[in-house]
């Protein structure tokens, strides 16, 4: 049994725990024991170490519940980024890392493998009682890894290959910019890595409202999907639906990431060749993204997606192998009293597609043709208190909307007075 | 690969420790401080012992190091690709900084690769010259802890000149707007950047009061009926608040959310969007706000 360490080898397991602790936080230790009590204790302890006071607990009759509670408006940096900075390594990895960059301390210094080995043994390790031993193959492997990461480069002189470091990049003027984009741009954790670098002044110039930080734990998946899109490639990916026990392995062509500023959810819009369909997938349900063959139809598929998106309110585009589904018509009318022009402004700024029309002195109508009426329902409900007319071509959704409003009246005892 | 030890807190901490040792600073207390500053809560238990014991052969027992140079590391390709992607964002112009040379680097993503599909349509004019100038003036004042003076329309639509000390810029992804939080203004402690005009650093000798509006927090308690995936949708939607959830039974949950009273109206609207699957239990005042809206709706009827 290996000893506990606050560092981890794989991100996938902790990703699931963070989601559970942060999003829900009502599960007791007993429920996690289905997996492993020790694993639960270790992951909880790691998160406590990484997140400090953001980890909370409460005692309930079911036991002790641990949860993550963060008001993202009051924190300077996304605390969940810490999880990305907890990768484990070997004693040899860290020792070799610092020695290599000490020898190759400037781009003009070039060394062959033999020269590096000699300096490592002769200068750096000889003063230790039991010096670590790095053989040629270990060193070559590390050099290759660093060349692939873009940290080192090689030059060939005669028959010999020499290694040197890449040019350094001056980030000293970018503190504020990095602070801002590390919180608002996709894969912002990479900006956080840059802020960690020596010489980059940290900034407390910005704070963030309506700031969803949960998506940051999916940055690995997001970066892999972006890489595939850049290379116009298909990917194979595991999709874990909460309604199914086992993840499904899918081959798909990633076309666009959709990010919600109102729920923090991130979706992948993709083409599924096996079904000749465009579908959306929750990014937080995806894992193990592997690049596959180049997709020659990538540009055409993206163009078609753009056409479909013109009638999408959210993430549902609904083009299956039978072709695009028929559009559904949605319209609702709201009453705007004197001094309530802000309601009209709300309609105009919050509508993503469709039209807003003034129908008489006091009423305004929103109308649109969409693939999925259901996606508009939460937004339409935000106008409750002034909706005077509703017309959906999808009668099932309209009836459900009206039933829900009746259920809300019942919940709060409204209308009873009138009926009594 | 994003998950790599190259970006780890441990590597950064060890780099900071080695820099200090090379600069002649070897006190235990200072090294402990570096661990606390750069690494995690429990790192002190493993990091310094690993260095001191010679497991990581970078520091001798006498706290000297065989290293000759302050540790530095170039940017990885991934870091450059992300920077390149950021350099293509129109909001970069706000900062007025020149980017490092990134020729030949492909961006990690472009505007065609992602879309924030539900942000509001009246976001700030990030590429407008006047807006950029005002953004930089406010940014500069925050850095210098200086005051600014600016014009804006008051509630009656009359243009007035105001003075304050901006403390920070707050960005809302949903509104796609910057506001600045100020000290020294009793009313309107938060000002929309796009609504001000003729903004300049204040050079007069009047001091700005330092009082900052302290948020007044309240707690909202709701009962969620977990149908149509309501529990997950709710917890995601309100993920950015401090909150606590507990299970009542197999299908119902109780959730408490701590919120700034200033955002109450917005919160009422957001709660309504969940329909009958979320019932407000408290505060009574908040519950009455929901009831008031539903009564108005009842009076409207829906045709």
C-alpha cells in the first residue's frame, strides 16, 4: 500500500470528486464508500490541502458531509486551478529538471547528451552522499519530452546533436492581462500557470461576477478538443452519461465548444459520422480524448453547423440522419407598464435569436423559430408577472408551461383566495 | 498536456527556494514561508524534508546548492498557444501592452472554435477608442490608488461630474460588461464603465473618503424537487454562490445560498426560471417577492 501524498498521478479521479463536492456537496462519506473509503479519505484530504478554507463540512443524521463552497465574486483567482498544479513526479524528475535548466541556463549554451551526463555527475551530484544515477536512456527520454513540450530545441553540428533551451519570453508587463484572461478565457488555467512564473506581477485589479469556475476542471478535455479542431481531426472520446453505468466510446468530429455564461455549462457540438448527425455533448461527461484521422469535410461540416445554429436557442441543433427537424414557432407577449422600459431593454438584450415587436402601447411580443422550444422555457419564466399571451407550435411544451405555472400558484397558495 | 509537473506548485516552490538560497537566504523560517506562499496546506510536511534529506538532490545538508543560476524555464508550446489565442481576442486592446513575439505559433483556439452563446447582446464596446481610453484611465488609477473624475448621467438623466477612487474592475461574463467598484461614494458604489464619459485621473487636492460599501448578505433557502434533472441544473446554475445542500429524501433537497442583497431582484428572476421545481422557503421577505410576481401573473392570465 503506497503512502499518502497530496500530489496525484491522474486528474480523472479527482475531477469526479471535485464535481461532487463542489456542485452537490450533500453526499455523506458512507455514499462514497461504494468506491473505496480510503480513496474518499485521501481525495478529501488532498482537496483540503489544495483549497484550504473553501472546503467545508456539516454533520447530518446520515454522517459528515464534505463540500466545497466558494463565492467566486470574492476570490481573486479560481481556487480549483490548484488541482491542476498537483501533478506527481519522481525524485529523479525534479532533480534532473532543475539541473538541466541550470546547465542550459541561456539559449546560447549547447550541450550534447554525453556532455550533459558528465556535468550532471561531475558537478551537480558528486557532492551528495548517495548520488542519484541518471543513465543515458533516462536523460535522452527527458530531453525528448522537453523538446516535445517546446522547452528545448536541438541543433546538429557535424554528426552530433546539441540541446539548448528555447528563448525566454518576457511576461513582466502582462500581469493584469493574464489575471483577466486566466479567469474568462477558455483553458484559463494555462494563464494561471503563466501568472505563477517568476517575474510576473500578480494583480488584484479584477474581480468577477456571475463567474462559473467549475468548467476549469474540464480544461484538459477542452484543450484536447481545441487541438483536434485546429488540426481538423476526428477524435475518439469516452462519454459518461449519468443515466448509464458504463461510458460509451464515441468517434466524432468536434466542431465547436458552446459555453454558457448563465449556467457555466460547456458543450461540444460535434458531427457523429456513424449516425450522420450533429449532436451536443456535455464536456463534463467527456474524458480520454484521443486524436484520430483528419476529417476532410471539416470546413463543410462547420458551415452546416453554422446554418443550424441560426435556429438554436441553446445547444440543441437536432439534425439527425433524417435531416434537420422541423422548426417550432415560439412567441409570447408581455405587458410593460409606464416606467418599465427596462423590460423592453431586457427582451432586446437577452434574446439570442428572434424578434421583439411592439404590439400596442403596452405590450411587446417576442417570436422565434427554433429547433427546441423547451430550451426557451426557463427564460420565458423570468418574465412571469407580465406574460399576457403565449403561443408555441409545440402544444405539448405549451401545455407543460401552463401546467407549471398552475403548479407554482398551488405551491405558494395563489388563486385560493379567489376560488374561496 | 495541461496536467504536467512542469506547471506544478512543487516545481514553482522549489524554484523559489533555490532562488532564495542562491541569494544567500537560508533561514528555515523564510523557506517555510515560501512553501506556504507557493504550495498547498500540507506541502510543508513533504517538500522541505525531500529537499533536505537529499531525495531531491538540489540542496546539500548545509543548505547550499550545486546550482549556479536562478532557476528559470522557457514557455512551453501549450503556454505559447494559449497566449497566441488570447492575443487574437479583441479585448486585448484594452490593456495597451505589446505581446511577446509568437510568430509561427498556432493559437490553441480561435473565435470560430467556441462561442459564449447566452451572454447578453448589449455588452461593452471593447473596441471603441473612447471606451479603451477610459478603461486604461481606470486601470491606471487602480494601480496608483489614485482618484478619477468623470461625467455620467444621473437617475434623472442629467449629466453630472463625479469623483471617486476606483478599487477594482469587476467583469460579468453574463452581461459582458465591466463595472468599477469605488470607494468614497455613498450611492452608486458600482459604476458601469460604458456609462461614463470624459474620464481622467484627478489631480486636485481633495481627498476621497476611503469608505467602501460592505455587501449586506442574506440567505435564500429553497426546496428542490429533483424532477427533469432540476437538482443538477440548479446546483450548476447557482454554482458561483457560497451554498450548502442537504438531502431531505430521495426526491427533495434543501439548499441554502448566501447572496448580496443588491442582487436580490436578479436572484428572484433566476429562481422563477426553475418553475415549480424550486420552492422558496426563506427568507419570508424573498418568498413574498416570488408570491408578489406570481399574483401579478395570476392577474394577467395567460391566453
